[in-house]
């Protein structure tokens, strides 16, 4: 996970102040900011990144999602007011066709429930704060 801190800018993973979860229990809707981890669970497809944990990082002006904490990072802008957390990444295949990776999440209690989708994968995930 330390290598991911470099990819994601070293924020909460590296322990930047103000980004760690609060000491008292708060709901994900009230305090969405920081790091969230979980395992993707394949629903459809054959090429889903389910072997290792995935990471979502929410900051006031951006959201990042790294499936299987790999090198692909989906990016977006969070909407805390509407509780809408969307990130995507558009790649090009070898025939210059777009390949779109999408992630959507919403708070449920003290977790986030999300869906990851790509042309060859659909998976769901429950994300919790690291160490919980």
C-alpha cells in the first residue's frame, strides 16, 4: 500500500494531517473524506480485478479509485451534497477505440457501496476505512 501513496499523491496513506478518520464514529455520508478499502466481487465478466484490495480516496475536490490498488487510477469530482461519488478512466485499445472504466459509490452507514464497470467486467464492492 505504500507504493500507492506515491500514485495517489501521498495524502492519507502517508499520514498527512487532517485526512485520517475521526476518532469518534461518524457515518460515511457525514465524513466521506480519506481512504476507503475493499475487495471487488465479480458479478459478470472474466477480467475483473478481484485478487487484491481496491482503494478509493475522497478529498473535497477529487475522488480517486484504484482497482486492485494497481496502476490504473479512475478520477472524478465528488458531490458530497448529493452523495454522488463517480470516477472514470478512458483508455484507447489497440484499434484506437475508447475503453471506459467507471466507478460509482454511495455511503451506507459507515461504509461505501460501489459498482465498478468495464467492457469485460462488472463488480461490486463494500469499502471501509483502513484498519476497521
